[in-house]
C-alpha cells in the first residue's frame, strides 16, 4: 500500500468510525439473536422454483448465517477497535490541558466525528492554520500506526 493510500484509508476509517460503531452494535445484536434462536426446522415446506432434488440443510444455512455475521463483525472491529484505543490514549489521565494530545483529540472529535470544515475548527481551537494541518497530519499518521497499516 502506498503512503497516500494509507493516509486516505486511515482518514476514511476516522470519518466512518461513528457509522461503523453503530453497524457493529446492530450486527452483534443480530448475532446474539441468531445464536439464541437454536430451533432448526427439519422440513422445508416452501415451494422451490429451481428444485434440484437435494434435501434442504437448515443447519448448514444457520451456520453460514452465523459465520457471515461473525466475519462482518471481525471486519468492523478491525477498523473500530484501534480508533477506540487511540481515543482512549488521547484522553488518558496523564494528558494535561494544552498538550499536543489534547489538540489531536479535539481535531479528531471536531473534524472526523463532527465533519466540520477546517476553517471552523481553526477558529474554534484558536490555532494557526499551519498548526492545524500539521496536527491533523500527525493524527492521521498516529491512526495509521494504530490500525497497523
């Protein structure tokens, strides 16, 4: 992966974080419901248009649904857990007011989660334009290292 592709991918993960967290919660609930509903029907009374003569296999269909949900959950956790850890580390108790990590945390919150334009964020944080873009770049490279890409 080229450095520009890594940068874009990390930014995409940051922008999509809230949506991915919401999707992850829904999928985890779907998986919980699917695992709880362990009643498997032995016969299929539905009319099959392309009947091949093969018996239906409801156990296999259920296992495939569970595996599909688990795989999608793993994919989402792959991009959400590192960002959650990054947020926790930026907000750690040892981070003092006015530190670089506090600024990075605010940029993360305002730009990527709030989807605010850079000029508004610059005026809100009362920092220079150059400082903003330098910190934003630093934040994305930190996210790249947390994502392991």
